[in-house]
């Protein structure tokens, strides 16, 4: 299922991600692994994260996969 289809099916998913990650968060992919979990990938502010939304505990867990760092020169 594409991220757009998943967002249409469960519009609260993107709201939940944006609340946790910031307003610029976007879904890249989403899949339902079982009746109680949605897994996917999201991007925001130079970061790529995996996430798991567990319905039973109403918990969203994220894990960074890649982070773009900006180095400042003195």
C-alpha cells in the first residue's frame, strides 16, 4: 500500500507523525504488518526515520536511519 493510500485510509497517521517529528514530516512508505501494527518510513528536516505505530498501546516508536548533519565553520 502506498503512503498516499495509507494516509487516505488512516488520516490520523500523518497527524501523529507530524506531532512527534514536526510539521514538515512526510510519509515515504507504510505497511500493515498485522492487525495491531503499522510500519513505515518517514522523512523530516534532513532525517530519514523508520516508525512503528502500535494500536494496542497507542504508541508511536521512531528510529533514525539517516541524519544529514550541517557543519558550521567558525
